[in-house]
């Protein structure tokens, strides 16, 4: 305990200092982690509902989002950070505070572990390790990327944790503990764990190369590391297999340009403190102290030349891997993220801190400090023309550089004076904390204007809760948007869904039925037209309304969640209107062919649609007319149209861009007495619209269809966490249609038949009804879960056996009783033992 307590204090001070710096910066800026409300807050609200028994679904399935979607992969991706779980003790409406605490605790633990790992890397002054580790915990990646996504902040913990496991492998000890560290990293967040594992392997390789070792030792250490990593990953196989299978079924990301023409100066500017740019560049700054130490490492003659070469080579290799597309793909699991190609930046920050500590642990002398300062000046000079380098950056470089160099010089020349050393360390700590607070303050940015108030979110949640009728019908939060993930945030059952694991079948189903999407289909919206809402059994939805809440509750008739389609009906996919009618089981629309009626002439491409030319400034737009039944309601579906749509007294703007942004169906208004619907399109650029973009809902047709669906549909519906059962009228034939996307993993049974994968009816779940089938039962199991559990159990067995055999092998040999008696008789325990051994 005597040797451990000082280490605990050092790690605690490091973690506490980093947490304090982040909290101070957020307090001064007056903002929670920017962007956290988009995904993190809604998912934490869903976690709260799950733990408190108030969720419609469970860990396997999410009835809230996308009108029903697999959830386990999302749970692993967004909520497996262990610090997410204690936040359920907070009130449900304190989601931003919950996310902030997850970020804060992850920063603290990651920094504390890094402080410990630095001591394992090289012996050195304890409090200097704490100071150096703060540069890692508050690296620029934390406020810009990690704070908005607390699941990624587990990577800040995983990197030093895996480097520590590598250290145990290097010293050929604690194989089981190292394996469990790998499992903890991969289970906490698969995405960042893969990056951290690659980096930890590189650090281990550098440490093996830095000192001459026998070849047999290198082989043994490498074998221990590979087997520990393999066993640890397999122990987390449920996470891995479920995530991989979900990714295979997920909507592909939009095409992105991974590496912009940022130039050398743009990348170098990111090393300087306090820089911030809107362009996609790696946020790798670890503060001025860390930069000075790394820059001085090549000049530090107290570090062995071999060690300096391998560390500098590693840094150069990783930097180059950030600017070459094939290696960027490797870092990100062969899929460059649409949000930017530098989510991996934290690993370079960690390597910079480790390399800087190598220099600091060897007490950098005058030439080292001068060389490091010269390199920093060179970096600043090359980056001087960048927009991100502001006046504050130059002030930090000038004032901070002078303070840090003076303190480092004092540590070198007065290292025998404890009082001077303590003062210099305190100055270094204060300078590092101050610089980190300023850098985080600049990176957090200004709070977003117009963000929804907590009171409005509470009011919307309360309104949906009072209107809840699940599973008889859905209460949809759309189209009013607080976040891209309103359904879990407000505990409704809507089509809004933003996730990297959003199933392709869900995205295409909603797209084909006229809902909007963005991010290439990875962010879907709820359907907004009456027929679409009827198809998804939406009985209550929120619409835009007056202040202070900004919404109003709208109720309408809806059929049950399970309806019956007549046998023999072939789906018509020629237009969005015909697809809706196919699922509704009968015609309700007039679907006229549009006729050009003035303005810039469109180009017709048959069933592929129309090309609408850009409208010149001051000119009339392209006009179409269509004939519909008077008294009906006209709708327009532009899909990819970018511009202004006007018709029947309604004007709205579409911002479509194929394939990234799709525009939903919009209501134009009542069809006039002459039956002519005139629509004018003013396009900002050449845009595409479908062949039949106008649909007119005939008077009374939807009411008649709803009455028929209600009469022939389910008498009762029961939904479990990941199951659904419906009682149907006796004697029904045809296909039971569940208003749920047909994601992979569903199995259904009709009547007393066996379970089998259902058929997909235009993307919805369809269950063929046999003779006398008056009940259907469906159950969902995530693909990959069974295989993952089998491998995890096998790995757990191997790890357990290894632990048991290792314990037995190192167990002290107990002296036989007769030997102890002989020793007591002779009065010489050692001699008696030797004599007994001789006999």
C-alpha cells in the first residue's frame, strides 16, 4: 500500500486536473458538449427509459425509432461507455448534464491511466507525469469531437489501457489481466478500440525495437500480445459480431471526399494551442508543453539514439498515415466517415504525449530546449498564414513558451533543489492547465442559437405520454424536430432515426413512401402525409405550433398496427402514390400525368422522371398542370428537387440533393372546382422530379380504406420488448401486414405453424395466412448475437483455464508435515528441508 498510494495520488491529480480544465472551459463558454443533443442525449433518454422500465422496446429492439428498428448494435455503439449507466440516476430531462458527466468522467479516467502508463514507459518525477498526462486528457480532439460523442471518449480510456496491457506483455506478466483490458476496450466502444489497438501494437513494437533483445524474447512477447488481443476481442465477440452484421445491413454512407487540399501549413497549425478551423483537419494539439517536448526529443542526447530514432519514426509513420487515403481507410475500419476523416486524431495525440514524456523523463538540457523551441517557431512560421492561427495563439506561444522554457530550465539546472523543483513543477502545471482551458474554450465554440429549450422538450414528452396508445397505434413526434432522434428523446414511435446502423430496408421503405431523409439515408424523417401516417398506424403526431412550446398535438384516425392485404394483389411500384395504395390495399389517389405549362422547358425521361432546368433570375419557373377530382387534396413529391414549389396557394422550399437529401411529400391544398392543379417550380440548379410528382387524394377515399382495414385488421395487438402478437378475425386469407420495416432478424408464425423469416412487402413485414390462421406471432433476434455468444463463452473458458493453471503453477509448494516435524526436532528448518529433500 505504501508504494501504491503515491501512484494513486498522482493519477488522481492528473485526472482531476483534466476534468477541472474541461469543466472550467465549458462553464466559461456556457455550453454543453456541442452537438451532443443530436445523438447522445436521445440515446441516453432511451437508456433511462430502459432502466426505469418505461421503454416500449428492450435491448434487442427499439419500437421508438424508424417505426421499429434493431437496437442492440446502437446500444453497443452509443451506450456501452460504462459511465453512461450511472447517469440514469439523474432525472430524465437532464440529458445534457448526463452526457456532460459521461464526457467528464471519461476524460478523468483516460488522463489518470495515461499518467500511470507514462511511469511504466519510463521512470521520472511523479508530478511531471501528471502534468504531461493533462495534455492528453485535454487534447484538441476531446472538445471538438469526443465531447459531442461520449461513446468515442471511451477511446481516450482504451488507448492507455491497451498500452498498459502491452507493457505487461513486454514484461511477460499478467496475461489474463491484459486480456480483460482488451475486452473492456472493445466492449466499451468498438470503433475507437480498433484504433487504440493498432496504436498500442505500434507502441509495443517501438519498445521492443528501442532496446536490443534476444530474438526468443521478441517472439515470446509478440506471442503474448497477439494471443491476449485475440482472446480479449473474442470475449467481446457479441459486440463485434452484432455490430458487423448490423453494418452489413445498414444504409451505406454518402460518398465523401476524405482528404481536402489543406496543405502543410493547415496540418501544422493543428499542432499549435488555441487553433480552431471549420475545415476537416486532425485535432491533435496537446498543448505547448507537449509540443516543446516532442519537438526537442530529436535533440535530447540523454535519450539513446536508437530510442529517439524509433519514436520519431513512429510519429512520422502515423502522421503520413493520416494523409494517405488507403491508411485513412484502415484507421476507420475501411469506411471513411462522412463527418470527417480524422476521428482517429486522439491516437496521434496520445503518441505525442508518450514521445514527449520520453524526453521529459530524461531531463531535457539546454540544447534540447533550444532545439525544441526552434522547431516550434518553425511550425508556427509555416502555419502563420492559416485562418485558424489567431492572435490568442501567438500570445500563448510567446507568454506560455517563455514560462515553460524557464520552468524546464529550472528543473534541469536546479534538480537537486527540492524547493525549486516543486516550484517549477507547479508553474508547469498551472501553465498547462491555463493553456488547456483556453484551447478547450476556443474549441467548444459559441452555443447554438435557436436550440430547443428544456421546457419545450419536457412539454413535448408530456404531450406524447398523455396521448400514448401503444401498441394499438403510434404517437409520432414528427415532423417537429428537436433533434434528429426525437422519437427516443420524446418516447414516441416515429420514423425519425439517425444512426450508423440504420437498416437499408428501413431507409428505403420510408424513402419509397415519401418520407424525407438526409445524410444519404442515414437520417430518416417521419412520414408527413395522411396516407403515410395511416400505413404506419400513426394516431397522434406533433405539428408545428405557436410559442412557447412550438408544437401542437394532432389526432387522426388510423388502422391497427397489423392489417390484412387481400390475396393475389400485385404491388405497383410505378410511383410513391401507387406504392402507398399497394400497402393500403386499394386505390385512393388520382395520379395524373403532369403537363408542362410554361416557363423553362423541362426534359422528360419517361419513367425516370423530369429534369427541371435552373430558373433564371427574375423569370417565371417551370409550370406543370394536372387534372384531379374536384374537392380532393393535392400533394407534391419532389424527392430531389432543389428550389421553390408553389401551387394552390401553398409555397415551400425544397433542398433536395441526390442522393444525400430527399424532400418529403408536401400538401398543396384542396383541388379547385375545375379540377386543375397548377404547380410552379423555381429551381436553384438543374433538379430531378419523379415522372408523376402530383397525387390527389380523392374525397372520402381514405376514410373508406381505413374503415375496411380496421374491419379486417387485428382485433388486438400485443408488443413485447422484441416480440409482436396480433389476434386476427377468423377466416382471414391473404397476407398479414405489419407496419414495421422488414429488418433481418425477424421470424414469424401464423396460427399454429412454425417460425420462419417473413416475406417483405415493399419493405414491410408480411406474414402469409394459411387456412384458419387467426393469430400471428413475430419475434426479433439480432443477427450475429448467437455466434458472438458462442465465441465469447469459448474465449471465457480459455481465459479461465489459463488463469487457473497459472495460479496453480505459481502456487508455493507446501512443506510436508513430517518434514516440518523433523525440522522442529533438529532446530534447523533449512537443513531439515534439505535433508528431507535428499532422502
